C-alpha cells in the first residue's frame, strides 16, 4: 500500500496524517509545540504504527515560504536553508516546521519531501493587492509585499464548493474565510487569489486566537518610544497575548469557551466575540470589492466549520452584500447553511489541509 505522510506543525500543535488517495488512513494530533529534540520522536512514534505501508512522499506544510519557496517544491539542502533564512517572518510556525522537515528527511532519506507553502496560493496576487505604500527603496531592498496565508485551506475549499455546486472553479467568484486559531479572509476568482486580509506576516488582518491582527502602526511606534515597551515586549504581546485572549482579559483565545462565557454573562467574552465578528465581516466586505460578484461566501477553519454562533454573528453583519444569517445551525458534512434561493449562498467546508497537502505533493512529483 502506497501513502503520503502529511506533516502540519502549528505554533503550539502538531498534526500527522497518513493519506491514501483522498482517504485519511490515520491521524495523530498533539496540542503542544514541537522542538528539534522532540520532532524525531513524534515522527518515529507515528511511523511505527505503519511499518506495512510504503510511504511515497512526505508533504510538509510551511506557513510562510517567503521568496525562497513560492510554489510547492521537492526539498533539498539549499531550499531548506533558504526557508530557514526567512524564519523571522513566521516565528511561531517556521521553526517547528523546519525541525520536522529535518527529522523526517533523516528518518525517511529515500523518500521525496515536498514543501507546500500556504503563501503559494497568493503568489499571483494582482500588484495593487500585493503592494505596500512604502518607500520604493524599502520595498526593493527588503522585498516587502503582501504574501497572504491559509492558502492550502483556500485551495481545498474553493475546489469543494465547485464540486458541491457542480460548477467549474474557473467560473466561480468566492469570498472565503478561514477562521481558526489563525484567521484570514480571501477573494478568489477562477481559483485564483485576488485579495486577502493578511500581509507580510501571519500577524496581519483580523484578530485571531492570540494574535492582534491589524493595528495602527503609529500606535506601535508610540509604544516603542520613550521606553514604554521594548521590541521584544511588543512582539510577545502582538503574537501571543492579543486577539481573543487579550480582548477577553486573558480568559481564553478559544471561541467555544468564549461563547459559553458570554452565555453566563461575561462582558469581556462578549466584547471579544463582538470585535472578532465585526472585524471578520469588515474584511469580508473589503475583499469582496475585488470580485465581479459573490457566487458564495465560504466559511472554513475550525471556527467557520463548527461554531454556528460565530457564523451567525458574522453573516448578520453582511446584509449590505446580500448575505443573510444561516438558516441551518449544524451540518455534519460540507454544504450550504443558507436558506434555499439565498441571494448569496453561504457554505461551510470542513478544513482538510492534509488532503490538499497530499494533492500538492503528488502533483509536484507527477
């Protein structure tokens, strides 16, 4: 039996999947950070359960490929070192991902390892969407541009909606929102990303579980002046202590816990959810201006797929775009949650990055 091993490291999690075609054979999920010392143990333990299987390829999710990896590519020493050189662009994600790449290449040296960057989906952003209004000398010297993230999720979701509607993805204009621990929105036309809420790093855009999302750069400059905060303190606060966690007064960065707390009358939890839904709806409206029309609004990620309270609160803010609150509260499979005949159908799609990783790896090897 031939399979693809997919490796997906988050900032504080690890998911390993064994995929055969588009069938998930086995999965292991750990809610903890991975470091070089533990990476090989994690992989060895999982592979030990499948000694009877022939691993055809290993597909590694990279949150950020920078200019080093702009499309899925077979890993070699030079490419891996180039990615290591841009680790500062995604400091919570790339170090654990690279530790797993190193460990997997050592454990499976005869197997091709394919690096699949989330940023690849947005590599062809139109120049007006990719460009920052910064001095040309900065942009040219440092390669400053908008990269965009969650590309694997968006590629999978766009194809799934095409399957569900029976229309080729090349004919569809979609607004997609990946809502999870990390979150962003994206405008997709013909399967191509035209605009997205995230930028140079995965810190930009909507508030996330612990990340701030977009904030006034003038405020950041002010915080760095006159000894108010050090650069290290600012970075720690923006990456790890903000978002839903910061808005809720440190209670939680998990919308499930916040919805329950709001139901118990917790004002900080209610504020966190209101800000999050407001900002998601605002970004959806913003990226929609890049489309000719909206054939569907697609919600994915753990929150988009399985948090009906958040879906409702986002959609009720989008009536100006023709979106109505979902008529269906719960779904156990991908499909519409809007009423039949809705002006703008709303779909939910289960996040299946492991299947998209396997697809991309096999496409590269073919």
